[in-house]
C-alpha cells in the first residue's frame, strides 16, 4: 500500500535533503502496477476537469490534465500521507522567513484554508510528453494560498519507454548566477521540491532562494508523470 510505503520512508534524511538542496528523491514509492494504472487514467476524461495543450500557452510542448474531485485513491493517498511530514518542514521554513502563520497538521485542514481563500479546484495532474516535447521552467502557483513543497512521480521507465526528458531544477540566489540540478529518476520514483522559495542560511540569518522546475526535451518515446500539488487552485 502507498500509505505504508510513505510511512517506511527515511523522513529524517528526506527532510534534511530538502533543507540542504531544495529537493529530495522518494525512491520506488510507486510500484509498476501503480504507474500503469495511473497512466491509463489519462484517457478517461471523467477523472479530469481540464486539459491543457502546452504549446498553446507557451509552456513548452506536450499536454496535461488536472484531476477533478474526488481524486483517484492513489492520488488522494499521496496527497494526504505526504503532507504531514512536509508540513513540519514548511513550518520551519516559515519561521526562517519570519512568517508567523503556520500550516495545520492534516491536509484536510489545509484544504479548508485553501477553500476559504476561494481556491477550490483540484490541482494534482497527469502530464504526457512525446518525442520533441518539453516543459519550460516554471512555478506551480494558483493563488494566495501556496504550500511551499510539491511532488512529482515518474510513471514511465527511462530508456525503455522514453529517452531524454530529465527533471530539471533551477535555483537562483541573490547576487549569484543560477544553479541547475538534473534529478535522475527511475519509474516509480518521486521527487519532492520547493514550489517557489526556500530558506538558505547566511551569516546574518536566512535569505530566499528562488526555485523553478521543468523537463528537458524528450528524445524518443513517451513520458508520463504525476504531479502532486498540495494547495488547491
């Protein structure tokens, strides 16, 4: 079960990695059957509220669909079970930034906050890329209520289903050139990363490092990805 696998993760190491680098890999969180069942949902329109063709908006090439409520059980489980340990880190980040507000302990309580702010649409999504497709660097911000961490899961197998298509993070620190990080993922792996900013310690306290993410060009085959965003839109 996905919930059991989440519980067994080494959360001390994961949270330390996110603190140090702005991201951490969740190895093998989804098995092959999970990846196949989630990928096949893409052609079942009843699960989705909106389809976006990326080239029509300058987002890159490829397409994605936003799920509608109620979410499929695996997607809901990922959102619900990943949130509590990440909320602990998010609250430490708020403290580092001097923000008094804190995130609640449960995802259900956090969604109540989003809905009170007028953000009621589900934001988890499936992304589908073919040869030549890519995703430009971006941040997934849908309103004033923003949870500072999100997760992406690779549903396809590199070198078997597709080539290219690396997950890319860019960090921009004040008065420094941007730093790129290519995160290698296997089928079923997830990566948790900062949505927009993360705190970086300096001698006089913390400053905000800006983060963006994207996907490099797919050279061959097809790549399917699940995006888990914790705030609604």
